C-alpha cells in the first residue's frame, strides 16, 4: 500500500515541479472566455472535477463510478509554448469479490502548441505517460505506459466550437501488458447568456483485450466569468451505441462536472 502512495506523491510532485517552469496567460473578453471554456488547450491554469456515474454495465448487475481530478497549466520550454495536463481518477469498480474503491492509474501529457494561421484554432501534440497508482484493489494499474496525445480545438465560429482529443499508450514496464487508444470528438453549440449544448463522449479501444466502446452524449452546460476566473458547469448523459469485447463496459453513464479556469 505504501509503495502505491509513494508513487502517487512522486507523480504529483513531478507534475507541479514542471508546471512552475513558466506559464503564459492572456486576458479575455466574456465572449471569448465562453468560447474557450471547453478548450483543452486554453492557455490558462485549469482545475477540473469530472464524474462519470455508470448505473448500467454490460452483463454486470452492479454500478460503477469514476471521479477525475484534472489539473492543467501552460508553460514555456525551449522558447515554445506547451500545456501540461495531469489526471488522477478515484474509482468504484465491480469485481468478482465485490466492488472495489480506490485510486486508478494516473496519467499526464505535455502538448506542444503549434502556431496556426488563425489564433481561434489551437493544435497541440506531445508525449503521454500513465502511472501505476491504483490502490484499494482497483484493477488495471500495474503498468508504466508511454504514448502520445494530440488535440485540436476550433473556435472560429461564435455559434459552434468543435475539436478532438486522440491518445495512445502502451506498457513499457511493470506487471502485465496494455495497449489503449482513445478518441474524444467534441462539439459545443452556444445558446446565449453562457448556456451551451455539448457532446463529448470518449471512444475507448482496448487493443490488448480486443474490446472497445463508442458512447455518444448530449448535454448542457453553463459558463460564468467572474473576475479572473471562468467557471464551467455541465451535465451530459451518454449512451453507448456500439461496443464489443469484455463484460462490464458502460451502457449508459452520466457525465457531469465543473471546470475552473484561472487567468492572470
């Protein structure tokens, strides 16, 4: 148990050490802030609290839950602009012996922000790492993984913003094998006064286990700019329309959370 805790402390400490290398912030109007509130590459320090409540699992008569804590910060390295994002899940996972609750495997990626012709379009790509931080009997966290992440966000339209996040990771050390890919297409339709519609389902492909799932969501969110902070709250039901492979995959899940962006 203690060696798992030390791993978590090491990962968090390393992340914050990198994050203080330097950051870039910009002032934004209320209109721009609302458009950028769902941009994974926005040049702000961001703290997210995301929860997936899963009441329906394929071939499993139980529920599951994953609560994500995500922290992102921009920084400069080798005269380039980067964004570092770290994520740590707290999970309730059904098992043969009963439900287990604890930390899941943490991950982090650093995306180099490429210059684009239009500043309303942001594109970033870079390395990704996942760490064996699982505790409490939560499965799936015994390997050290490396991979890559790529993100695009297009905010040229005042009405509709869209983009996508693609990641891939594979084991390089530890017990077991892993090969995971994820594709997250997302779109937001602005309705005025900070309200917007959203769809952000994450398509997960477990290449090692030959299983995959494609959820589609439709939700609503509200963005409020107060002083130097942008607060984005949302709720999004997601239905799995295609899946294959292992039992226990979500058939329906409720995704809700709050994003807090801080500007300087």
